[in-house]
C-alpha cells in the first residue's frame, strides 16, 4: 500500500546524516531537531504555533484538554473514520456524538451536524478523511452560530489546502481554533516511528498545550496544569525535517497517481471514483485541495469483497477503510444511535476499497492494478 523503502532510498543520505547528528549530540528529547522542525512546519503551514507531540491520538486528546472540555460535554464527529477520533473523546469522559457523512467526499454531513447540536454540545471535530478537507466554511458557520470549538483532525490531510468562497486559502489544520495531525510512517508526511503535532494561532491556547505535552511543566519540576508525557523525540524530528521540504512533491505524486486511476475508471459503471469537494470528478493539473492519503473507490455491483480477495490473490495490496462504523463498534455503541441516522456510512462499509497510493507508484504498476480491477469487475 505504501512503498516507504523506495521513498527512503531517495533521501537516504540526508536522513542518515540527520539521525547521526542526533546520535552524536545525544539530545534525544526536545533537542535542536525538534525545535527546528517546529519552526519549519509553522512556516510551511503559515500558523503561529506548532506543538510537536508523541502521536496523532495524543494530539487530539491534548487539544481537547487544552480547551478545557469537561466530562459530559458533547463533542460531535464523523461516524466514518478511524477510532482514534472518538477514542480520545471517551477517554476524557466527554460524550461522543457521531453523525453521518457525505457519500461523495466521505466527510462530515453538514445537515447531520446541525441536527446533532444540543445545549451540551461544546465542540466539533471534522475529520479530513483520505486527504481532503471537510466543508470547513459550513462547519465554521455552524460553530459560530452555537459558540462551539472546532478541532480539526488532519491526520490524513497534512499539506491539503482549503479554498473559501472568497478565494482565500488555508492549510488543513489551521482553520479551526486548533488542528491536529499524525506523523505515522504511512502518512503523507511520516516519520520512522510515531509522532504528531498540534497547530493553533491562539497564543494562550498554545501556551497551555505546551505545558500539557510535558507533564504540565513550564519550568522543570513546577507543574502548573495537569499534563501528560507526549513528546516528539529528536530522531523522529530529524526524519521529518528532511521530508518536510518534499511534502508538496509527495502530494503531487499522489495526485498524479489518482489522476491515472480516475481516468482509467471513468467509464466503469460499477465503480465510483473519489470526488473533490468542489465537484471535480478528475483532478486538474493545479489541484491542491486533495492530497490522497488514500485513494478509495466505491464498488456498486456487490462484488467489493470478491474484488478485495482477487487483488490480494494477484499480489495487489488493498484495504477496506473502514469495515465497521464507529456507531457499531462494541466500545462505542449507544442507545442514542439509530441505524436510519447513518444511511451513507452503512452503505460505504459495504462498497469502499482503497488501492495502493504512494509516491513511488509508476505507470506499469498503475496499469496492472487498474486493468486487473476492470477485468474482474466486467467479467
């Protein structure tokens, strides 16, 4: 699904050199590489504050802690996503409220969001799934009307741009009060272990978050807030500093592969290709709104599971993201949830399939993948 070895081979000399410098300095925690990466990512995102942390799940939890959310507060998020988003809500004894998604973009349905708001609602967590932003202009309008925090889950969309109706652009994760991301190795910007970060333009919130990630300390052994131990280590920061200048090129490579896939499948009646938030069916040459962390098809003839097995039998990696919606998971079942509220999600779990998507895909590989799928679907 992701060729990390091929990607590493192209930057091996730089990566090895940066890691060796960390080993020589022995500055493994909060060393120069961490501070350097923080500043460089702030510049790339055009955001005032980046707070590195240990992983993307911690980033979400720390963001909610920093906002002062209290047990019983309701937090709305999408039903169709990875469990980490709802996991941290439950861990903090907040009340998760799951809503359905849009069939075309897989992101939060705004009508469902509006219906889910109650007097106990305190925050919205839009998940920028598979690499493109949720409808942030609409999310912000809802949040403003009800005085709610917006916490962006940008684990799959770092590098993506969101364009507002007036033409202004912002990077994913810098639109709400706070954004979070993951540097898991398979991400568009991934390290060689675990890592994450939190973004905000709010000075006071940034100060709070910096204390929380480091045991609540601003001065050693003086604990001003309740914190956690969640720091990005220097070796991972060193890897990320090497890869950050390549991020836009990595995203362009993924878009190129997505364009090939889309063109190959555009006349297939049983295949729905990913749609862009602006309504584009094919990715234009200057597209910057989708970074294709995943390339996800919908198979409409009932053969998704058979296709999944057929591809594996032919040596083609693929995955089903996600086979069980959050509202049906044992850990998060709730009597409040009715199946009729999740019509799209319940359809997607039976139709979606994600194909190989990474920076090293070449046309020979893409041709083999697409022809294998088309031949199977039409037989």
